[in-house]
């Protein structure tokens, strides 16, 4: 632990394209003194969307050279990769770039850690049966495509895992030590400052500029879907079929006297816009800046997802705010090990509330379900409260 005379730790967070990575970092830093000595590095597109509104110093990057230039300027004590496991698959860095980045940071004396969205299951990803593209109809082409996909995934997994497995892995939930003591060092953290009082939640709703444009005095329901989850739904319902399904949910919200907001990929927003062109009391948004999204997230009476393990859903859970799910989501569908491990760690023995997407939404029934949900949230907070704070986690990373 640091003493009162120790200089503040300089922190650098290198963040990938996923909204959840930025959300986890903002959760970690929220109202923490160490935020004043932190710098966030965001991919160019993410920086252009989120950077100006973030309460933490941020800069864009497009290459490993950009990252290393910031390292020279900031001279961080600790560098956290959110997440080292995704930089290559998202096309942000090559395997060689990632290897050089980690080696350079360690040679400079930086302590380096990574988040782990795969919760210890990354080496099992070659087990995934990736769907083939729609045009590959012949059986022999399907078999060949799957074989080549698996070979590429195996090479990718081996290369990335070999670079990252010696680094500390950080998690916003309690994690077990690896069986037999093998594997990376696992460090958990909890930020108690992220938990809002009822008065703070009311202040959020009253002061958020974006919310003032919505129907005043009307409770809001928020519907959220990410790109990968959309692709699964489109395979199930078709492109227009899924737009029609979401439109039905938004109309059900209106029938319940709620103001519905949909946030998701532009193609769905465009399809919904045609159906609600003359309908007041409906908000349709493409991906919005993090600060606005967080305001909407904490304001909504209820939030609905097509994905069980969205970072933002846990930010609501831990604040005791109801979340409902129409589907398990892409990650849980692709790899059963990931689903089982994520259920154990993130829900801590509790159960998410699944809804039949084809059944009508009813505010009274949702309120009854929300009561049990709030009890589960209280138990989760009690367990989380035993974890290290963000500052304690940083100090643990520094111990090699």
C-alpha cells in the first residue's frame, strides 16, 4: 500500500473498440482520486465519439507507435490493457504489435495488466462452431470454411495467449484462483463510489441535457443491442423481421405509458425511423457518447438487452436497477464454457431475468420481477464490497 508521502501512480489505460471496455474503465475510475493521474487511449473512432465528454484525460491512437509515443510522454507506472485479448481480433494491432508493446512496456519498468472478457476461457475458443457466410451453400464448402476458420482461430488464440498469460488479469467481480496455481495472476476490484443513492439517481435524471428532450414526467424504458448480437437476431428473424419485432416492443412500451428509447446499430435505427416517423415520445439513437449513454442507463425505469453479459447491465445491477434479457447473446451462444463461467462470476449464484421476446411487455409484471432483482443486487453488492478498491488493485498490480 502507498503511504501519505508516496507520489501518485501514473496510469495509462489502452482501450479497445468495445463499449464495454470503456464502460469498465470509467466504472473503475469513477470518483476515484487516481483518475486525476490517469490517461485513456482510445481508437480514433471511439475517441471521436466519446473523448470530448469524458471526465478523464484521453487521447486517440491508430497504431502501436501512437501508443508508445504517449508512453514516452506520460511515463506511466501502470499500463492496463482493456483488453489485450481483443486488440488483434478487432484489427487495432497485429500480433507482432501486441508482442512488441508488452515487451517494450516491461523493459521500461512499467507494470502491465490486462482485462479478460473471456474470464479464463480464451484458450477454449477454437471449440467455437463459427457460422459460415450465407453464400456457402454446398456442404463441402461449409466443411472447408469451418476447418479453415478453426485453424486460423487456433493460431490466433495461441499467439495472443502466449503474449498475455504472464500478465496480471483484472476483473470487476470476485474470481477464483486458477486450478493448481497455474495460469495468470487474477486480481479483482470493486468501486463503491459507483453506487448511487436514490437522491443521486434523481439528480442524474433531472440534470442530464439529453433526457430533457424526452417526454417530461414519463418513465423511460431503454432497449439496447450491440452489433454482434444483432447479427444473431437477424439470422433468426431476418433483417426486416427483427426491425418489426423491436418496433413491436417500442409500441408495447408506449401502451404501458412509457417513453421507449432504442440504442443500436444504424441499420436498425433507420428501419425503426420509417415506422415511427410521425410518432412522438420515441427516441431512436445510434451509438451515443458514453456520458449520455450512462445518463440514460441510470435514468431508465427498465433496460432490455439481447445479451446477458453487457458491462452496462452490471452497472445497473449493482445499483439495484432492473435489467431484463430477451436472449443470451453472441458470446454465450458461441462458447458454452464462457457462458457457464460468466454466469458464475457475474451473477454470483443469482439468475438474470429472461423474457419471452414475443410475449407482450407489461409494466406491472416487470415491477414484480424487479423486486426479486433488487434483492439479488443487494446480495451482489455485499459480496463485491469485500473486494479491493481500485487503488488497492493498482498497488497489487505493482507487486511483481
